[in-house]
C-alpha cells in the first residue's frame, strides 16, 4: 500500500515561527485576510497589512514571558527568552511608516544581499542586564535583525518605547539636536556623591602642569591658581595632521572640537581644560618628558574627560555642542505609542578613528569619568557605572545596595572594561597586546603613549615591579645574591609574541626602528597578536652577567647598578645594547626548518622530530627577507640558553647580519628536557655541558 505524504505548508512571511500553536489573543498573530480595524492596534490605513497585524499594545502592554501562555525555550548561551516575527522589509515600501522605521532601524546584514529579517521581542531588563534589579519595572525591547545572523554581540541598535512619565521603567529618551547638559550634570553629580572608586587620587600633579583657562582663554600653570575648589577637565581627541599651534588670545577661532570642548567645560560648571597639544610645551623636550611620564596622574586627576569619538580630526567637533550637528534619532508614533530606535554605541566607538589611535588608548583607560561624544548620542562611563543618552535608566535601582557601583550584570553597551588595570602580569600583557593593535603617526612615540598604563601597574602590582624599556621586572629578589638579580632580569627578557599556541608568529611582525630588539617596543605587529609576559620564578637562569650600554657609551652592570638602570629608563633613556653571557651554540637552518651544528651538540635537545620545526621555518624565512635577502640558505643563528626548569629549556634565537658587530633577538624557542637530564646540573653534566659560554651583544 503506497504511503502518501503531505507537503508541509510554509507559513506566511510575517508569521511568527515560534511557537507553532497560537492562542486566540496572540499579539503576534497573522491572518491570511486583511485585518479589520477592531483587530489592529491602529486603524491608520497608511500601515501595511504586515504591520497592522503586529499588536504593539499587547507587545508593550506586559511582560513578554507570558505571551501565548508559554515561553520560548531558554537559549543556554544567553539565558533569556524571546519571541520572533518574520518581517518582509523593503526600502521601496515608502507608504508604511512602520516598515520604514523597521528598515531604517534594522541591524545591517554582513553581506551585500539584504536577507529576510525578524522582529525579536524580549524583556528590556534581560537585554540590558538588569534582570536582578527588583525595583525596575520591566518593559519590552524590539530588535530588527537578519534572520540568520547568529552573532548577537554585533547588535548595533534596539527599539524601546518612550515612557517619560514612568521613571522606574527602562525606556527610550528623545535625543534633541543639542546635547542634554542637565542629564550629564546628573550623571556627574551622582558619581561624585556615591562612587568611592571615582574619587580624586592622592597623587602629586606633575611639575609644570598647565591648563587652559576657558574664560580668559590663556594657558596658566596649575600651581599658581589660588582657587581652593579648582578642578579641570581633560580632552581626548584625534590630533589630525595640523601643525601644533600655540594658544593665545590672538589665535581664534580654534579647531571646532577644541571650541566645543571649551563651551562644554563651562556649561558643566568647570573653568579649566587640559588639552595635551596646547598645555604640554611642544618645544621644550625636558618639560615635555615630565608631562608625558605623568599622563596617568593627569587623566586620573581630571574631574572628567571629554572623548571626541566622532570624526577623523579636530575640525569635526563634538556632535550636539554649539552648532555641531548630530544624526537625527529614528522615531515612529503609532496610535498612542512612540517607538524610538536607540543605537548601542559600543560598536560605533570601537570602530571610530579615536579608538584606532595609540595615544588615545591610555587616555580612555585611565580616565575616572568619561563623557564620550559620537555622531548619534553621548555615552558616559566612570569607574562604577555607565549610561546612554538614549536610554532612560533609574540609576539607584541599577546600583548595589550601598550605591558604590552599578551591578556588574548591567550592560547597556558598556565600552570600557570594568577593571581597566590590575595587579596581574596577565592583565598588563592583554593591555600591551591591545595597544600594539593601534596605530601611531610617529613610531618613536610607542613608549611615551603607553607610559601612563605602565606607571599605574608599577604602583598596583602586588609585588614590587619596575619597568625597563617597557618590560616589567620583578624587584622582590633584587636584594638577594647576584644570581637572584639575574633571575629577575632573565624572566623579564623571556617575553614572546604568539598567535597560534606553540608556533612562532614572527611572520606577523616587523621591526620598529629606534628601539632594541630585546624589548617588545622594538617590534610592530602587522595584525593582532598576543604578548606573553613571564612572571613565574620557577625557572633558573642560564644566562648571566648582564650589562646595558647606552648611546653615551656608559656600560652599567645589572647586578650592581639596577637602580640606576631603572632610573635612567624613567628619564627616557633606553639602553641601545644588552650584553649578556651564557651557553651558546651556532646552528645552521635551511629553508625547511632543519637544524644542524658542526659538533652535533643538538642531539641531546630532542629525542625525535624537532618540535619547533614549523617555527624554525618561519624564523628562517622572515630573517632572510628582512635582514639578508641576498644570503643563500642555510642561515646561521645563535642559540643563547636563557633559563631552564625541570621540564624545559628556553633559548633566545639571535641573528647577526653579515658585517654587523651585534646580534638581533629574533624569537624565543622552547625545548622539553629529556628524562635522563632531569637531575643533571645544567652547566656541568646536563645537555648544555659541552656548549661554549660567550658574551653576546644584542641590539
């Protein structure tokens, strides 16, 4: 007997695809015939059939968890419930204002073809991370996104209802052409009253610190001001390509961003503004260096920092301040309800030119209060809370009980991390990796533009740490023997870049001129890579007798003069050469990554295939391309045994180009120790017992 099958009927394009069974009062119901006026939320005939069949009264009238008598199954990765409606959106459908609103407020497709969209309905408290705030009345959030777009971290805007008369409801706020000065004042006052994490730090202002008097429009030295309640605002912006000009009463007008910042500073009750380009003496190297090494203190002392994240130069202005325009807000009124499309500014800020620049990285991280200007709205984030101009939020209800900070679960497009700097090496390594992904107009600024972050970590590390040419050096063992002093330095020198674990990423790097190769400052990634800093003291040093040579030919012994070496670095003097002694071996490497040495001393480093063969292949080809393009294979490298543990040995890979008197650090490789070598002293009877010891000069 033949079996007959029934072809499953496809739902109409505007049908909700979950749940399948619909109750009579389903707010997302769809009819195959045109709806009558009493079935719709709006009798306006300018709405299309699709939009008339979406009951906004039911959607926004209560908690969506109760719609249809059931909820959608929990999404494990999000822990939330949501409902969805299929939408057919067409830019040519100009007659239906709700279709236009949905189309203009949609999340764009990652492809050039605009796919079918869905209208996602979910609780606003869940979307904004406020589900634990019992005092807040929940509302509904709409999101229009491509049907098959799964990466919700890329969501750029949400739709909320405007409900200004209900202060305890998460709702949209209308954005006027001019910024909401009273609102920003409320944010600052709330923070100043409740947040201990945002208090003015007890740190001395750098000597010679100057500010702009916004009333007199003159540059004044901070120490000469007698106002007991004085405080200043800082500005973080993109310099652009303009020449540095002195600021005086004759030089008007200033670039639009500067003029807008002056106006905003006064509107928020402050008189003094710090602008690095004008307040740091650009023609006095000594005074300039004093200010640059105190950048952390300058930004942490500022009452708040204005961040100009809109535009590419100082002429764009601060959108919404004075006559600088900003994007119009998307709104749609249907019946008695006004829907507002609210951009989530995180993606807008992260993609801005401001966020791509090296100097602005520490400016954003180190500021205790930030007012960020985008083309769509203003974003505020301090060390304890964050707010959007386009979302009305009851701040007290979103904070923990003592009001000291906003709940960690709240996330209204939070831009800056909750904890910008920390006490761990891992945190500093992550910050260096992010910083190196940014661009600098002048490569010799790579240290100056990061000094503030390094200075904060020096103060906050649990153990005493000092910075040498960007490298953190643990100082807790420097009071011991020379061996311990060498151990701390060798651990610092064992940093390395990685992209794929266990494989060299040398092909992703290029040398940065003006800095030695033994520090990460001397390397510039072509794409995102991670840096690994070695803080563990489980390894024992093999290299020893380290000395640093400077451009003035001074040669300082690390074990005896480490304090002077660190102090010189603080003054901006980076050693040009590192002299260090240890077991070395010259090896020849062919284009396929095969190693050989004349005395067959490599045999004790491996019992089988070389675990670093892939890395050696990349190292050899990169070195030939960058240092000796005319040299034929194999290339000669020098392995310097740096340190060892019970399980492995670390080697610096050094290369000396033909005719050079010094080596360059190319990479670091790691070889596991063989079982028979675990108990053997490394220099006497271990695998390196036959390796000659020599002092090498690394530039």
